């Protein structure tokens, strides 16, 4: 099993819950937020089998927020589809980290 770390970077930090879906292992959903409270974490590690393709998708964002970027490890074999708010990951044999940057429209 190899880990896929998903980080959330809200700009500015906010307690808004961001919902994701994924197809790692048997698939599922999770939520993250990026603030100082301990309600939800701002990262999660999903474990999948090496040498498979996986998808992680933001299931929509609050009004006045957009998925501004999805950044993954430099040497990762990924396909970022920003218009679809998702990343397709061709998982190799080592841990991979991807950060979803969600920004208020007034930030940029």
C-alpha cells in the first residue's frame, strides 16, 4: 500500500468544510477544512495499491470561492484537471502529496 496525502490550503483560512470524493481502494468521500479549530483536519492520507490510477475530486466549493490550483509533488505522474476540480494520479511505489488551493475570488 502506498499513501496519497491530500492537503487543503484555503486562502484565506476559513472554517468552510470542503467535500471530496475519491476512488482509492473502494472509493468514498471525505471533508477537510483549513482553520485553527479541531473540527476537521486540513489533510488526509489515503492508501492505495501501487501502479494504479486514482482520482480525487472537490465536490464543489462555497459561493465566492474557486479551486485556484492543485499542486502535486514535482516528480509525480499526475494529470490536473482544474476545470473539473480533480487530479488523476498514476500512483507509483512511493508516497505522493497533492495540495488543493481554494481561494476566495477577492484573493487573486
